[in-house]
């Protein structure tokens, strides 16, 4: 999954004019789906990074079942818990990414499950911008740091 395309869809949802009676502003459902998409952009960027750093980035490696298994091994709740546990051990770009992962996951839960949650266009766009910025920083960080982070979020400490 291409995180940049997910970000583009989130932006489209957050900025598209509402249809119906109150034209010109996005509906709450559009904003909710945009918030959810911002989180999923971060989630899939991490899943891809995990598979790329632990298995390999070439087409040869991406065709292996192990690459897909590693990509799909990322689990929302456990990843959040592990990120919260030892985030300070990582480089600043990875700390920013991890912090955003936690915030965006919380906001996605509000967007998807809280019937009373309200989102503004401004706040939604800020979340989308944050997701994009931290992904870019994360992808620019040292491969060894991303590899350590992958092991951290995927595997239990014993």
C-alpha cells in the first residue's frame, strides 16, 4: 500500500466540499474518514518499512511470502504499546514518528468509534500534515534505526 496515495485520499476527503444542504464544508463523516486514513498512512508506512528492512527491498524479496508475512505482522494495539514503552531509545525522527503513530491511532479510534466526536477541517488537515511529515522523516532516518524499530514493534521483549 502506498502511504502517499492514502495521504492524498485523506486530503481529498478533508478538503472536498460537502454535498447537500451545507455546501462548502466537508461533512463530519468525510473528516472522520480523513483522520482514519491519516493513521493508516502511518501504519502502512511502518508495515512496509518493517518488511523492507527485515526481509529486503528489491522485487525479488517483495515477492517472498516472508516479506508479506512481515508486512502483515504489525498489529495495531501491540505496536502502540511497544512504541510507548521504549520510544526514547530511538533517533529523533523515529521518536516523532512513534509519537505521531500513538496520537493518530487515538484519533482514529475517536473518528471510527466515538459517536460524539467532532472534527474540524483545520484539525483534520493538521493531523494529515503531521502524518506526512513524520513518514518522510522516518523514511529518511538511518536504516539501522528503522531495523531496530521494526524489531521493537514486532517482537516481544523477553
